[in-house]
């Protein structure tokens, strides 16, 4: 059996009570060693806390917005099976890695050389000080991705001098004191380690000079400094886009993305894993609107941006943008983060909506007989701890219709020229949970009785509501049923769960007067709404499918066993 190990926040330097800005995994997710689990952010650095080894996330102990410190348990990991003999050793190693903070440097090493010189310096005196890379944990030969200052720049204490980036963290090296930059010793792309000198400054040590300096003086000096910079080098901080951007930025070439604005990229509000992802895709973070916690750019934001660029580049014209409005100008507003499920399902729904031309076919099924059978089975089902709702019958009936119309049990091959026909009948059902919509999957519905299906429906719906669904519970569906019958409504247009090609929406069954040729008869009528991908399914086929389904439900044939 797999062992559980606690994953703790490692040595994060001098920081305490650091904010969790992103939780990158969910309970049940499988992770590889070194995959980021959460992202932390201080005002100096953003860093991922990685999985110490491969395994499954058994439980998460933190959420976005929590504050954590070194040693805080963030998750429990079920270590991947590594063979009976190897397991205990692997666990010990991993536990050590996750529970023991990375060896922290000595106090002396933490202090930059400037600190020791400061002690000997009389208050208020100017002193030449080397700015060195502080303790950056276990990293060595780290890439310097941005130089934020130039010679002659006036800097405040704690102002970023250079930005370093590993695949786990992006961090600024701050000025140890306020003062003037005398010389810069590095350039973008250099590799640096703890102790590397990045710049030399004339520091104002003791604080009197800065107190004596009036804001007006400072302003004047800054203006002068910025005039000086404008001659040769880019100004340290500006995020503003210059008007002479490379042409490729305003009009991307076919198949290529705009050039990255490196200085803006370094300052973008994104976690290291997102930065790495963006670099891999060639996405410029400067141009991406962050939808995450406190406006942070997420993986999905990067994906969406790249997709929109590619669509534009391939002549599709891209999606027209919805206006970005400051709603607070009209009244009080509150910005609330979307749930994790919504963040995941939203882009998928949108992808389906934009990629698959949707049409919805509506029909009614007379389920008077089916409902009588259901009611007759209800007490037997209850004795087995099963709630027998119409949905179990509907899913069984869908299998009959999918057998009769196999195109509905297919996916369009990405080449756009073939259908992948599925010979199995795994059916998804949309489940409403407090955190959003999920789609658990019942496998091999064709081989199961209506009792089995109803039992699994109940189990999976409970897991969904309790947030306990695992990836394996949501994979492999051929066709989905979305039932709003327990809530109400007469019809709706569900979005196909692409790459499936159709989805059945079910609304609330109502007793209706139906003309039998001589009289109006009261019949229990179930509204069906079948949305389909018109690239694969024709309207006539959809009408036949829905009619056939209605007939199967009406006759209630072969649905029970
Ligand atoms: N017509 C009339 N009554 C219906 C019905 C229908 N089509 N479907 C269900 N009911 C009744 C059930 O019999 C039950 O009644 P009872 O308690 O008297 O026996 C009641 O409505 C509640 O059923 P419910 O608990 O919802 O069970 P279910 O098996 O129908 O549905 C889920 C289970 C998980 C699918 C459902 O709870 C759910 O989450 N639905 C929302 C799906 C959704 O959000 N879809 C939208 C996607 S765009």
C-alpha cells in the first residue's frame, strides 16, 4: 500500500507568513517529482513548492490566500508505488526532503558583504557597497533574466536591482540600502550564485541623509536620472509600451507569436511555473490579462492568449474581445475568485462552444410507463440503499440509441477527416456541486442493470458534491446526459462535452394532456434537448436519434436488466 508523506514548506529564506497565491493541484491528482503543488509569493519572490516525489495528492491543507511559513504542511502525498523493497527508503528520503528544510546558509552567509561594512560605518556616511546575490536556497548558477537598474540610478533600500529566475522561483535581488548605483556587474542571461556581485553602489548608511533629503530633491534627482537613462539604456521600471514596438508585435506573422517584452515579462504577476510555461509557448506575459488571485496570470490565461493569437494568425480573425469595464464606477463591487472547478470547466466549455457548431434538437418522451416501472422498483432499490431516479433509465435508454446511431458515439479526429468510433458505452452525467459543474462517468452502462447505474449515479454524485472525485472518475465518456429534471424547466441548450459529439439535456417531466385520436389522455411527458456537433451529426440524424430515444423510453424496453 502506498505511504502518505507530508509535504511541507521548505526553507524560504527570511520570509514568514508568506501568502499562498495559487494551488496548482487538486486532491486525487497524480504528480511527478518536482511538479509544483502551490505557489507562494512575497514582495520579493514568487516560488513553487514542489512535490518531493511522484505520487497522488491525498489531501490539500492550504488554499489560495492562506499564509504559510517554513514547515507548514501544505499537502499529504500518497507516494507512487516504487516496489516493496524500495518503498521505505524512498519514503524516508522524500520525507526528509519534504520535512527537513533545505539546508539554510549560515547567518554570516545570509548577510551580504554590505551588511558587515555597514556596522563599521559612521551614521550618515556614504560608503561603497557591493550588492551580492543573497541566500537563494538550493539553487546554483541561476539565470539572471533582468537588470532593473543602470549606472547612476538612485535606488531606495529594498528596491529590486536584478531579477533571477529558476524553474521554481522568480526573485528580485534587493538593494541593501538606499543610494546610487556606481556600476552594474551583470547583464541579462548571466548565471549567478549566492555571493555573486551584481552591482556596486554608493550607499547612504545611517539614514540621516535620506531623512535630510526632501521629496522635492528626490523628485528632481529622479527626473535627472531618467533623462540620463533615456539616452542609452531602457529605464529600470517602466512597463509602458513604447510606440516603436517591433512590427511583429502589432501584426503577428502566420504561425508565430509576438516578440516577448523581456523587461515587462520579468515584472509580470505570474508564478514561476506559469512563466516557464509561457516561455515554452513563446507567450508574452505583458500582453496577458491575469484572471487569477489578485490578477495573477494563470496557466489557463496563457493558453487562452496563445489560442487567440494563433486563431488570429491563421486568418480566423480571433475572437472579438468583450469590453473590459471598470464596474466600480457605477457602484460598489466585490471581486471574488472563481472556484477551481469553474476555472477549469470555463475554458473547456468555451473551447467546445467555439470549436463545435452547436444545434439543439428538442423532443418529448412519454415516460408514463417507464415511471410506473421506476416506482415499482423504488422500494427494492431503497432496500439496497439506492435512489431510483429517472436518470438511471434515461442513461440505459441512451445506450440503445447510441447502438442504433453509432455516429453519436464517436469523436471527430483532429485531422478533421475521420471519425473515431467507440465500441464502448461510458456515459458522463453533469453533476451540480457547490463549487461548480463536474461530469463523472459511469463506465460500461450497457453491461449494467438499472440498479447498478442508479447506485453508481448516487455514489458518484455524492463524491462530486463532497469534492472527492478523482481524475479517473471523470475520464473516458462517449456521451453525456445533463439532467435538470430534479430542478425544473421545459428545455435548454446544453453545451457538447467535446470531443464528444452530442449531449442529452433532460428537463422536468410534467403530466400533460396528449391527444390519442379520440381523447386527451394524461401522460407523463419528459422534455429532451439534444445538442450536437453539426460537423459530425446532421439535423435529420439528430431528429431520428431523439425520436428513437423517446420511443425506447416510452416503451421502457430492455431498460431494467
Ligand atoms: N422529471 C421529473 N422529476 C425528476 C426528473 C425529471 N426529469 N429527474 C429527477 N427527478 C426527481 C427525482 O425523481 C427526485 O425526486 P424524489 O426525490 O421525489 O425521488 C428529484 O427529482 C431529485 O432528483 P436528483 O436528486 O436530482 O437525482 P437525479 O438522479 O435526477 O440527478 C444529478 C442527479 C447528480 C444529475 C443531479 O443532482 C444534478 O446535479 N443535476 C444538475 C445537472 C446540471 O447542473 N446540469 C446542467 C449542466 S448545463
